C-alpha cells in the first residue's frame, strides 16, 4: 500500500490507494509531529490547481511598461486634448460661446477709458460666462476622472489608454472616439443616469455578482427572463420602452465601472457573462434590434471596459446572431469573446472565476445571502477522477458535539454519489446521510451538513460511471457546538 500526503490549510490530505478498492482522499487534522510517510505520484488523486485561462491579464497601464510608440501616442493625445479643452473646442455645441469669447478681444483705446469707469450689463454677462466656461473646462471628466492632462492624475492616462487601444494607438481616431463619447454622454445626460429608477422587473436581467480570478467584477446578463411575454412587451413593446431598456443597460455598465480602480495597476475592466439559456433569440425582432443598438453604443462609448465577454448556454441560433452582429464588432472586441455550449458552462467559467464566486446555478458554490462559508474558511480543493473509478473524501468529525458542513460538485456530473458518517467506535453503526443516487448533468452543487455527538468521519463517495475523467471540487468546515 502506498500513501501520499498533501498539505492543506489547517489540515493535511492523505491519498491512500489499495488494489481493487475505491481510492480515498482522507482529510486529517494537522499533527504537531510529522510522521515519516512514503510518497507516490498519483495524478488521479492529487488535488490539482484548477485550469485557468493562460492569457487573461489586463494590459499594463504603467507608463514604464508601455512600448515607445504607445508612449508617443499617449503624449500626442494628451497634447491634442489639452489644446482642445483650453481652447473650448472639445464640443461642437460650444461654438456659439466661442464667438462670445471673441467679442472680448481688445477694443479701441478711446473706448477702454469708458470700460474702466463704466461696465455695460452685457459685458458683465460676458465676463460671467467666461468664468463659467473656465470652470467647465476644469471640470471636463469621464467616470470621475479629470481629462485636462495638465490638471489630471494617473487615472487620466488609464482612461486615455483605453481609447488609444480601442483605435490601435492611432491618435486622431482615438481623439475622435473620445470626442464622440463626451458628446454622446452630454446629449444623453449619462452622468446623471445612476440616479434614475427603472422597472424592478429588469433586476433579474443583469446583476453584478462577485469577482473573477484577476479581481474583475463580474456582470451576469440573463437573456432568458425575456422569454416571459409580459416582460418582453413591457421592455420592447414600443420605441420608448426600448429606449428605456437601453438606458437601463447603460446604467448597469455605469454601476460596474463604479466598482473599478481606474489607476495603473488597478482592475479597470469587467468580466461579462451572457447567459442565453431560454433566450427568445433572433426571431424576436425587437430584442434583436435592441441588442444590436446596445452592442454598438457600448462598444463605441465604453472602450476596453470588458476584459472578456463570455457567452454561455449557447443555442444553435447564436451563430446566426453572431454573423449578424459580427460586422459591427472590431477585431479587438471579437478576440475577447468566449463561447460555451450548455455542457461546458461550469468548465468554462472555472477558467476565469473561482468556484466559490460562481453562482450555484452555474455549477459553483456561491449562494445568495450565504453566511456559512467565508474567505477565512479556506478555498476549494479539487481532485481528478479517472473514468470508471471511485474516490472517497473523508472529513474528520472530532470528539464532542460539532457540525460538519460541506459543498461538493462534479464538473459535468454523471456520477453516483453518497454520504455517510462512520463513527470511530467500532461498536457504533454507520449512519447514511445521503443514500447512493445518480447525479445528472443538470444537478446543482451539493450543500449538506451533519451534526455529530461522537468522534468519527464524514465519507463522501463519488463513483465515476462515465467514460470521461471527472473533476471533483469540494470544501468543508467544522463548527463546534457549545
């Protein structure tokens, strides 16, 4: 018999392999004195790091990390922007005010003496307007970040780099994009959109929930809610309602940006999850048009605010919709799109989001208003289970009255699963916590607990009845009962 011990937080995990018996993962309480134990390589039992995406980090916003042509483009854009803001040329709507400023040019010396002794009402108004213009110049900002480079901060560079990257560091194109964004926000009154109220029915259509492995806030867009005909008509029944829907979507984006740290080294983009399960699809003309409008406006006015755009539960019609929207997407936007069919949802999300941050409906351990597990309880362990094999996870239940709580999920399921409490006293009986049952691919993660009054162990047994390797994820905690 060979034994392998792998350290965990506050515990050690020993993997014991016995010929012709189920594989075991035994979680033992840490001992002060380490015993000499032989080790053996066994990839089927080893708790392994969860597979992560290999190219998922944001591009650096530190000036020292930029290439020379990028630094040059940033300097040119800052210079162009400084000149436009100080010259009050950033907004086309400001042209009438520019004429008023021109009226303030020096006048004939014979009239200057009159100006010194008596100021006309209209001239006083011009001065007040000039002062107001100067104040507005200093207040030109985006998402709370000042845009006047000479008065700006490091965050100013972060915002400008977003526009430059969206336009491949072509300065004139980046400036034009920034100009259009500022004009759109001013015309649409976007800066006040966070104060607006929208129908509560839309709350379930998009929500911010948790963070990914890199700290990006995660936004879930749930299109399936529009399968409800009443909600669909409330949302897209008229042109005015569609406009309201778009404003609501922009508010969701603005709320997400509020969670970002727009500084070099900070998390400055979101992870978007688009759940297409039960979505009405392209047959619904109004939804198709609204989606097309939203995609275009978000792409044009929120550059580089999405780290990845993951589409899950993708049905067959998605590819037709993608072909429709593709001409409106930049190559950079397309490169951030990830697609997952229903059978691959959990597996795909785990590459980007830790299991404890993935909602249970998507195969993770995050439950609404769940106070059982905290970051201090430790992370999630994982083991690989070969096709046709069985593993038992043993969790110690110490002497005295206590409660053991655990979460467990199998990516893709299609396994047999059971739970037992095995007392240490050989004269006591094993208690079945959950009798053996088959878990299908539609099952949510297991959450269960057991209250013991004598020493023993909780044994979780997973039998892989499929012909594919399975990934078992689990976590547990023990609470003493006074």
